[in-house]
């Protein structure tokens, strides 16, 4: 009888382990919870630290607007971002997402540090780059863009808007094809819901959050996100790199318009 109990326990453990391994969601149109998309304004503060206990530095204010729109008769959502650092605009972007599957229809991006702007039209499969740019970099950007059409991708640049659409469950792993036009190749990224945690809001209320983590494939760091279970807003991000830490915090009010 003791052996039977042992065998039964092992079977249950095996089934439980298998269940955990199976709980992997490949993000596609059918499992994006688009009803959770939040339109309107949001504002984040980004800052860096050389050590976890060190002072905050290199602060950037990120203003994001999400609004419904129509392009060529197709319903879409437009995401506009402006990043302010110091006394100047450091970055702007404008991204159009298909309202049905949130795939990218258009992405326009400018970084002050790069010295050029780029427009990616996914409907006509064309790239336009303006400004001084090395030909090798230009060729790489165009090649990465052309290669991105080999699979369904979501725009990595819109991650703070996309993460609230995931179907969260504790212990669940998400595999998503992300592409940040002009900045990286399209590729699969893995995010794991490690559990839940309470954050404290500005008025002292406790906010129950999902905690989701992405590990750097090289093993040199991580990205960790806190997503409100109630509103699905990304409230906090904490990243570790070999050179230090980066944090993003959502501000309770959206700022001036």
C-alpha cells in the first residue's frame, strides 16, 4: 500500500510539473485581450542608478497618448510618444496598430542621439529615412524591416500598451514575437509571470499586481514589470544591466496637454 501511495504521489507531481510546462501562451491575435486596451494619456518617469542604493540620475519624462483612428478605411489605434530629457525633446514616435490584431501598420521614429528619422510603412512595405546615416546602418535597418514580414510581430516600442492585453495567470509563460523598427531584429521574447505583489499607491492604498519578468538571454540582466490586476496598467518597471539599473514609474496624473 505504501508503494501505491508513493507511485500516486509521483504521478501527481509529474502531472503538476507537466501542467506548469504546458502553461505557455504563444501571443497571437486570438489571445490578446483587446477589450483591456486603455485609451487616453499616461505619463512615466524613467531614471537610472549605478547601484541599487545610489541616487537617481538621467531622468526622462515619457508622455504617451493612445487614441482610436481610421486609416484607409481600417480601424486602428495610434500611439504617440514624446520623451523629454533635461530641457530638450530626446525622442518622438508615432505608431499605428491594427484594431483587430494589434499588428503594426506604421511606425515613425526619431531619436535626437541618432540624428536621423525613419518611417516604416507596413502596408506598403516601404522604409523612408531622413538625415545623416551610415549606409551600413541604413542597410541593416531595411533588411531587418523586410525580414520582419516572415512572422506575426508586435511593436516592441509599444510594450507598455501591449502588456496589459496579455492573459495573465500565475506561473504562465508568454512567448511573443517583438520587433522594434529601426532598433532591433524581429525575434521571439519570453516573459514569465512570476507571481503577484502589492504596490502602495500615492494615497496609501495597496495595489495588487502581477509581476512579469524577462531574463536577458545572455544572462546579464533582467526586466521586471508590475501590472495592476484591476486596471491592467503597467505601474512599474525595474531593469538590471551590467552597468546598473533602470526604472520606469507611472505617474498618477497624465500631465499637461
